[in-house]
């Protein structure tokens, strides 16, 4: 029998190099919690979100994932292949919130997509002060694509996502300060624009999935990452393409399936916010991968409510997201 292959997603929450006397907790303090988390995953492939890059010199394009490499040092992942998010400009990597794949197996191709299938919608803010002209609403981050060769020579097509958060987008003239809105109307419009970004990128993701299916025979596809949306929210539904929603049985073979469906509902969450447990980090697989699927774990036993009073990072140096790992035997 073939050896199981374990694939994980993990938003590590702003993984960055420490700045003495400024950034607390330090990397070393975070590593005490996070390295055992990674070892427990026992993964062959991990899709990370929120990996910050560190500046190595005075050159504008000289950044490297030194914090991530320190996190992986001494773990089972130390010598895994690393495929970073590609730069949107001329930088080798972006400074903040990169999407990074760490894989035991060969990553034979990487790409990224941002408005390649869906043009940025044009929208005019109605509460902006002073009034603005209509502008393009662009996604926060790209979709990163990795083609990974499995030991049996099968190819896995992987999409790593970090959709826009539910925090409202800034509206000029509508903020008293960072956390205070001048009007409820302004806040509502900011929330609407964030929703537009989140659902819009989910639409582009679905379009990319269909493109992969159109151009490859019976492809194995996996969507991983922080979707900032629960299982029943519109962005997730848009990616799944369930027959219940399309009404078209001929599209059944194109449906994506949430791995967390096999996790008991009481344990089906990756974020705890204002007393509500939410499943916003996902592993979604193409229907043909179910024949290889064995099960899913969500490592949320010690997950704190990140919104409670005094829930500072110094007290909870781990990520406020729980990692998710699924096991397959190909």
C-alpha cells in the first residue's frame, strides 16, 4: 500500500523577524509554540499564509523569508522545497503577507493570477469626502498556483488563497481614527467593498478551476488557504460550484468538496472571534480526489478567542488560526 500523503494549510499570522524592544513576542517565543504545531501536522506539503519577508540589505528588492526559514530549521520541513508568492512589481518577494508553499515533493511549476480572468470592477464610493471618481477595486492578494509532482508521478494542481478580510475597506473622510468610523453609512460601504473584493476573487478562483479542468484530463485540484469566509458564505459557495446551486447535473464532476465535512461539527472551526467559532481556513478538493481521501484534522484544541479583552500576542504567541491537514493515499 502507498504511504499516506498529508497536505495542510496554515495562516501563521504575520510571521516576521523580531525587532528588539519593539516586536513582542519574539520569534523564539513564537517558535516554542509553533514548531511543535508544525511537527504535529506531519505534513508533506504545507500552504502558508501571512509570511512576511525580511530586508537583507539597502537594496530595494533584497528581501528573503528568513523568519520562515528559522521557523522550519530543525523541523522535518527544514530541507523541503519553498515556492514563494511571485512579486507583483520588481521585488524578489513582497514584504508583507506572502503566500508560500513548502513541499517535500517537486514543485514543477508556479504561477500567480490577479485579474487574469476577471477584470477589476469599477466602483464609485458614495460616502467618500471629498467626492471621488469611480476607481478600480482590486483584490488584496494574488491567487498562487503550484503544480506538484507526487511520488506516483500524478500531478496535483494547488491554489493557495488568502481572500480579503471582513474588515471594512477604508473610505476617505469616513474615519475618525483607525478604529472609529464617522458614520454607520460609511462603515457599511467599507464593508460592502471588502465583500466585493472577497467574492470577486472567489469568482476568479472558480474560473481558474474551470480553466484547469478544461485543459487537463481528469486533473487533481486542491484549493487551500484562509478564505475569510465560513462554509456557507458566498465566497466558499462560489468556489465549490455545487449542483444544488447551479441546478445543472452535468457539472457534477466539476464540484469542489470541503475536506472539513468529515470533521465532527463541534470541532469544525479554525478561528474563535467574539465567542463564535468559525471555519474560515479551508482545504477544498476536486471531486475525483475523494477516491484517495482518508480524513481531515483541525488542530484547534488550544485556540484562544482572539477578540477577548487583553488577548495580546505576548500571552498568545501562536497564530489565531488553527492549521488544517488532510490525508490521502494516492
